[in-house]
């Protein structure tokens, strides 16, 4: 900043603006970014202050120089490069979205096939036998029965956990519908009553409250 | 510019029928038509790249910002009101992307401009243009990111102070302060580098 400090009175005000203050306003003065009173004060100051006029000139030259440089277009990418990059990103996002949907769809189809197959298998086997693979039924009563009933009682396969109601085929078909499930035969075998090879009458409540199985073991208990 | 885009651009610049053609492309792009969206990119990419390069400095950063700008536009285009000025909307998104990008850099430090794309510059037929670009990059690199954003929008893009403040989510007073500071730095840079031996020295670096 130059040493000779001129002072300019603000129009309509009692305050004065020094060269230091004026020099701070010049960057905005050149682009008319000052309010009216400031613009007038700077203009008056510049009329009488050579150093500040020189400073203003430097700002204007720098401003023109910057604008002239800005007229030169920046280096641009090869034609289509930006579009290629944008489209690649969009394609990637789309592929991911499609991939996710495909996985979900495939999973749903597989699950549907699995459920259908399991249901069909259950229906098929249910026509002549009942599978018992889970413990969703409860033995609600087991008690000895008279010896005279034993020859006609159904057979039980302990290994396969299957109740075979050969002599009650009509009942079997009726009850072999889901959610008819399992009976834990091992519990029957381990019970004190079956250990004595006494014919048993066992009532089994399935998971369907409307279905109850009346099961009579033969003289030898559980096979 | 490829022929199809240029053709549409000519139609768009033809008074009377232009607005309909522009709206049609925009409406198609808005409904998800990728071809129409590519036409929009072709139409605006130069301006967006130029802005991004001014605000960010390096060509690669500018490419990233321009790419992000158009991706954001594509994602939100379905919400765009066709009665509004698409160019202004796009421009505002680009400024926001550039601001976000600049913010991710080191805070309170001038943007470091990488001496970039030497291959491209070697292929530049006009060495003077390449030199001018380099000098401009160097000049802008001495500014802080906020000073640069304000100066680029005000002095290079030619927006008024109020509009610059609006785009930068700032106030006119703050923007004026940033512009004043930026011009002071550029005046000194100009005195030092852009005349006499300083300019020749810079030219020699190329």
C-alpha cells in the first residue's frame, strides 16, 4: 500500500475512507458489487489518488486477463467418453438390480417346487401309510386292553416311525392328510406298560385338533 | 458433436419449433429413455465439464464430477417438473457435486491442481491454448476451494452475486468477501506470473 494516505468523505456521512479502506473495496468496485454510497466514495477517491488508481488498474488488468484465459475452452475428454462412463455406471446398477431380482425369483421358484414336491409326496404316501417324522402329536392316553382284542390290532414299525393301519385302511386314508404328523413311538416302547408286552390302547392327538388316532397294539407290543 | 445430437440442437435453436423438440427429448429422458438421456448429456456435457474443471482443477476430477452430476440427474429426472428450466436445474446439481467433491479434499487448503493430461497436451495442436489453460489452472490453484467456487461462478460463469450465493448456499456478503479475497490473490499472481519473465517461465514449463 502506498504511504500517502488520502482520505475521502463518504457521501451523506461524516466518516472518511482511507486508502487502506479504499484498497479493500476496489476488488468489488471493479465489478460494481458495492452499494451506491461506497461506489461513489471509491470513485471520488480514485479521481484524486494516483496510487489507488494504479491499484484499480492492476485489478482491472487481472480481471481482463482472467476472463481472456477463461474464454479458452478447457481440455475436454474424448468425444463420448463421459457418455460411455455414465452409461457404464447405469448399466452396472441395472445389472445389479436385475441380478438381485433374478436370485429372489429363482429362490422363490425353488421354494415353490420344493413345497409342491413335498406336498405331493405326502399325499402319495398318505394313501396307504402315515409317516411320523416329527413329534407334533401327543399321546394323551395309553392303557392296557383285554387280550381278546389283540389279533386284529394294527402293526407298528418302530424303525421307520411309521404307523401302519393295514386293517383300518379307510381310516388311514382319511387321516393321512396334513397336518397329520408324527408319534414318538419310542416313548411308548420305553413305558412300563409296553415293556410287559401287554396289548395297549393308545390315543394320539395330532396337530389337527379334529384328528385323533386310536391305536391298539398287538400282543407283542411294538414291533 | 455427433450428428443426431447436433440435429436436435439445431432444431432446438430454431425459433418456433425448438421448444417442442427440447421438451420431447427431455420428456422421453424423464420417462427412462436412455437414448434421449444420452442426447441430453451430449447437449450439456461441455458446459458441465467446463464448470467442473474450473471449480476442481484437474481433468479427471472434472470427469468424475460430471459423471456424478449426470447420474444424479438420471436418478432424479422422474421428479423433474418439465415446466422448469432443465439447464438451470442441471447446473445447480453440477455445482453441488463440485462443492461436495471439493469438500472431500483437505479442509482449508487450496486445491492442489495436478499437472494433468500430458498426453492430451502433447496432442494439442495449438500450443498457445495449452499454455493458457495451464496458466489459468495455476492461477485458480492458489485460491481456496470456497474462493475458487465463488470466483468461477461470478467472474467466469458470469452469474451475479446473489445467484452465486444461492448456488453455494451462502450469503451475498460472504460471497463478496470471498470474491474480493480471490481477486486480490489473482492480482498478485498476475503481476508475478502473467507478464514478462514470469509468463515466459511458465510457458517454458510446457
